[in-house]
């Protein structure tokens, strides 16, 4: 049976402008970093992508090296597009990135024009797309002049292979330089993808102010601290968890007693707010409207429903915000 999207998908989801651009994103976006690779079950990946769209999540975030193996998440998404989402292409915001290791040799990573544009062409072939909506420089490359990396993003837009561009994992100074270069080229630099959660707050150390001043939006990746800001690790490391599975992104030693103690106290506050810890963590990231969207991962359809439910309560009182800061600082009430 052909997939038919939920006709009510836009009735409960709101969309926010990305900085001062005309690009609008849902407050919750779906990341394909995990659970969409060649080693994952295709039908589960397909169910996740379809259900996200049924909920009004129109933004799918990928990168050239997502998998594993590298490239397989884009291949999986290409199959989903072909089978299900192609009729809705003009409703979707699809992003990809280049910068981390993808293939052998000197051009298989970093930010040279050669590497960036070759990677984008490969990504488009894997996904079966004519263009991506957002193309990111995935990381700053100290070995390549920033003018060259930003010039590659500019060329991607002028070739019609990307509509907007962004950066990820750039610090304040690097972002300021990228902004200046892209402005001079007339390229639509609209978004910065940044690691941001209750446990990771570098966004607040000057970057948020810069983005607001320049009219650039932001999207937070790992807003749940790779699962630490959920109820999964409150007691122990579950056998089916990412940490127990040998992930290079979350290891058992990352789950410290100090963080677990903070998560337990945050969990109590979340319950008082009528939310799960994950829902409160997402609401906190989105709390002041400066972060355009929170980028979530999911392994089960139910997780999408639970995460979207966070949008029902994004208001925090001053007392709640102060208590959260106190908990994160490790201070007793």
C-alpha cells in the first residue's frame, strides 16, 4: 500500500523562522545519525521517518558519513524518499554535511573545495535528490583557508545543489569569520548546528549572542546528552543501550556518578512539571526561542511521540530555571 501522509500533520506543529531567513523549521527535527545505517532494520528506519512526517516533523538531518557504514544513512533515506516521501519533497527540509572522514585519500575529509563539492555530489546520488535544502560545513578545517571552505558552500548554492548553507562545530571566532565571508559572497548562511544540552552549554558562551546579532538560526544536536538526560540511565546501564553496545559516541565511562546524580534530581523536577526528564530537557533547550530546533534521534516510533509531547510545556518559571542551574552546578537545594 502506498504511503499517505497524515492529513492533520500540520494542525498541532508550529514552525519558526531560522534566524532572519524565510526558512521555517519545526521545533523538533529528526536526526539520522543513528538507527538509519546499513546495519539497522530498514522497516524500522522507514517507520521512524514516516511517523515523524505524520507528526509534522518536516526536517531530516543527515551527513555524508552517517551510518554505519559511512554513507548508508543517506542510502536508507534515499530508499525512503523513493518509496514514501518523494510526493512530499517540497514540504521537506533535507540537510547534509561534509567535513569528517568519508573516503580514502587526502580529499576524503576536511574543508577543501574538492572535498566539499565531491561529497555533496555523492550525497545527492545516495539520496536520489537534485538538491539539499541545507548544506553544512561539518567542522572547521585549520588546514584549509576558510575562504575556500565557504567558497565551496557558495558554489553549491549557485549550482542549485543547495538552497541554504550552515556550519557545525565552529567556535565563536570561526563562526564570525564564516559570517563575514558568506556575507561578502551573498550566500544565505542561515543556521549553525551546535552541541547543546543542559550538560553542554558552550552555546551560551558568546555564540548565541553572535547568532542573534547576525540573524542566524541554531539547531541543537544531542539535546538529551546522548541519552543521559532521559530515564534510561537513572539506575544502571541497560543492556540494549548505546553505552552498552560499544558505541564510540557514548561509553560506560561517560556515565559518571556525578552526572547520574544530577539527572536524578532533574528527573524529580520534571515529574513535578508533569514531564519526563527527556521532555523537560528538550523544553529547556527551546525555552527562550533563541534555538530554532532541537535535533532528536529515535530508535522507536513511541520515542517520537514522547519527544513531540515536550512541546506542550516549554514554559519555565524563574524559580525552575534557577533550580536547574543549581542542580547542574552540583549545589544542594
